[in-house]
C-alpha cells in the first residue's frame, strides 16, 4: 500500500516537471568560449565572456547577474566585482613559457631493449617548434612500428631505424638541416 502512494507521488512530480519544459529547447552559446551561457563562469576567460554577453545578449546578461545576486543573498553584486580565484580543480589553461636561448639540435640515439631488440630515441624536435605527437605519428607510419612521446622533448621509436632517420628528418622538415642532427650512437636508457 505504501509503495502505491510513493509511486503516485513520483509520477505527479515528474508530470509537473515535464509540463514546465518546452521543446525544442533553445540553448544559447557564448561567442568567446563556445559553451552554454551557464558554464562560462568555469572557464579561464570569464571576464571576456561577460563582456561578450553584455554586448550581444543583454537580457541574458541581466538574468545571469540576477541569478548570481539571488544565490549570494545579502552580498551586493556589481558587474565590476572581481571573481574569486578557483582553489580546486587545477589551474585552467597553463601554457609553458617558450625557451629563447636553446640550441637547435636534434639528437638521435639507439638504446638496447632486449638482447636483440633496440629502440631509437629522438630528442630536440621541440626546439624547432615541431608538434611531437604529429612527428611520432609520422615516424610510426613511415617505419610501420610503434612510436610514442615519452618526455618533454623525447620520442621513442620501436626498432633500430637510426640510419633511416638521418635521411627522413630533413626530408620531412626542411628547416632541420643535416648539420643540426647529431648521431649519439648506442646509449643506455
């Protein structure tokens, strides 16, 4: 008997919620971060999003500021109020600073993996502003083997392809000439 009453209450609540929703939904997206307007406050460009929203959709901007005022209650909200820094969840988009005075050299070495198996290690492609993931993929396609980015500026290619790399790298990336490629030979990993 109690189960029947609970199921009736649940169905009444769901029908009330369904009546409030109108389909198709009209979702507005931000022009800066391309997220729905409710999620702009969680991005690193929140101030830019607010400016865009104020310029392009002023009624939604007023509604959003009104919601924030209701949530904060007695605290006065103005559009110039600084947003508190996020303390949990990371630092957002962090870009590594570029190193200016780095010698542009590509170093190739071979490391023994088993008694008869080797891997080829390529370092220094990042100094030429080459995307390491794309480079690893091109090595894997060229030599039909596995290739992965393992360090900040290191690509490991499965197999001994050291001699072939000396010809392939300048062919693939013309900004790297033969003089800027060093063959370090066999090394321990």
